[in-house]
């Protein structure tokens, strides 16, 4: 085998390792909560049995002008918090939190404007 054939073989072997598409292995889910018909807390993401949720990003938006919204694991680990009187959205695109086995994510809210809506997106992996 010539040097160039050997070199090409190494490149071929490494290309599977180097060519990593992170988004291909991650999942996303989204939803909208109408607070005039739903009550807090609301479970928004449940892992497959025996798996953990490994969050990679959280996005929250609300049309409320008052109150607070939290996305958190059921253990209480806070993923994101939106202070509606100060801002309408929060995007944590590089936030990573790992839950425990079978632990879900819930959305909680207090003091929101009448009939407020919450839009959310969570990027995650199941591990």
C-alpha cells in the first residue's frame, strides 16, 4: 500500500468521527399554553421510560405584561424564567441541564395578564 493510499484510508476512517451533525442527534419540541383554559403547573415534556432529558436550549415567549413564567424539572431545577413585566421572551440557546431518570419538565406561571398565552420551545436529547 502506498503512502497516499494509506493516508486516504486514515482520512476515510476519521471522516466519520469529524463529520458530526449535532442537530441530527437532538430533538426539539414546542407548544403553546393558553392560561385562560390551563392551570399551572403544566407538564410539557416527559422522557421515554428509563431515560433522562438532557436539555440543550430553552425559549419562552408570552404576550403577558405581568407575572412570571418558569420552565423547570419536576425536582425544581430551573431551566428558564421569564419576568413578563420586564421582557416578552427569553432565549437560552446554549443552556444545558440534565434531569434524573424519568424526570419530566413542567411550566409554571403566576400573576399573568388575563388570558395570556405562553409559547415555548425546548431542544434536548434523551440519554
